[in-house]
């Protein structure tokens, strides 16, 4: 008890002395106020902004454009991590990458809404906009030759199974489906089951987007039979004359049940890791203004088709040099001036991959 009494007396003396020593015009702080305030957590710091380098052309070209703007206009370092949809989305959730310029919904619905709910990602806005996709696309010349070939159910017909069959397919129609590791790989496989096509088609999954496109380009050049997966902003769909086989219209009930219906038009979003929001608000503002829509990309795809040896880096430079009236609306005046200066000097971002 004596110890407690002495501690009480000592506390009162300390409070009295603190009050006597307080600057003029200020009262002594209360015991609660005298306690040091908890420090706020420092804002996230990011030395290098890392982009998810998805393995198809539109995503890579958008990345190169964004990297140029971020490095030359805003002074940040950039880098990329190359890969496919599912592992790169997990990388974004984990903070291994900071920006993904093409989140495809509904393909990634389940993982996307889970990540949003866990506050692992932040939606910034739209990228390409809305786009179609289908696992059952044929060249128009083929439908002109076989006008009765107009539906996914026609792939059950022996005539058309034989038309698309190859030595490796065991008498089934060869269906060039989605790329390994993309979200649509699982969706397209479910559609084949939903349409009861397992005994009629043999699925081929290319290793990357370039292999998928090369397969179609090779058949198209020779006017050979081809059926497979494409989407509206993929280069062949913007350049070649293609037809989608008829499917039952999309409905949420069908999609949730067995996916025996057409894809809903894709909604293509921009997402960032939450750390980037505080670490680079100027980059976030630029991405919120981003408008690299399908009509914009169509010009790039056609330029690439006419310049077959060009890389994604070349395409980005061509677009930045020729379309300043578009991208200058996404950035500040100071950033625009710095980017123009860098373009005039033929500067290349350090974060661009060597192609």
C-alpha cells in the first residue's frame, strides 16, 4: 500500500510540474492527451511499377504505351512479368505486379470478385471496352462453301466432323481452343461438355496466343478448314473475314448451370494492386483517363499486319508518335511535354522487354 501511495503522490507531482512548465497560453495536457499519438502507417513505396505482361498482342502493346508514359512522363521505373491470365492475376493479388490492363470478365468472374471482396485489387476503369469471344469461329470462305454449316450442333454431323478431322484427331473435328493457362481454357472445355460435343470434337490448346493465331493464319492462307477460338480484338479477327457459328444466347442461368450457351460480351477492365493507389496517385489519374478502346487498337493491329517484322515495342512507338492527340488527353501538360521530348529523341524505356 505504501508503494502505491508513493506512486500516486509522484504522479501528482509530475502533472503539477508539467502544468507549471507549459508554455504561456497553453494548459497542461491531460494524461490521455499527453500520451504520444500512434504514428500513421507510411504510404506504400514502390520503386518500380510492374505491369502484368499477358501473352497476347493487345495487352502487350497497351503495356508498352503505358510504360512509356509512366517512365518518360512521370519519372517512374517500370518492368513487366510475362505470363498467362491465371498466374498473373494471382501475382496482382499478391502484389508481385501492380498494373493489369486487361481483366476479362466474365472469364475471370470468380477470382475477380473474390479479390475485390478481399480488397486485394482495385478497379480503375475500362481498357478496350466490350468485346465478343467464341470457341466456334470459322473462316467466311468455309461457310460460303458449306452454307449449311452455321451452328455448333453441325459439328456433330459426320460430314463436318470429317471436314475438320486430321490424322491426330481420331475422326473427330479438330477444335483449336483457348490457350493453356488462360481463363477461357476451362470455359471452352465446359462448353464442349455442355453442348454434348465430347464425342465429336478433339480439343487442341495452343501454348500461347501467337501459336493460336499462326494456326488460323496458316489455314486461312491455304483456304483450309478451321474451327476454333477467337475474340473481337485479336489480330486475326480485326484483319480476316471470320464467322461465328450460332450458339444459344447467353443467359446467367445457362452460364451458371453448364455454359451451354454463347459467351456474354466481355467487359475488359484495368486493375491495380492497392499499394499503387497511394504510392503513385499521378499514375492512377492517368489510368483513370485511359481510353485505348477497340477502335484505337484496330489501327495498331492493321499497322502490325502491314509491318510483319514489327514488334510490340515498334507498334507502341508508332502509335505514340502518330496519336498524340489521343494520349495527351490522359496526362498532365508537363507529362505530355516530357513524353514528346523523349519521343523526339527516340528514347526507349528501360522497362521495355527486349524483343
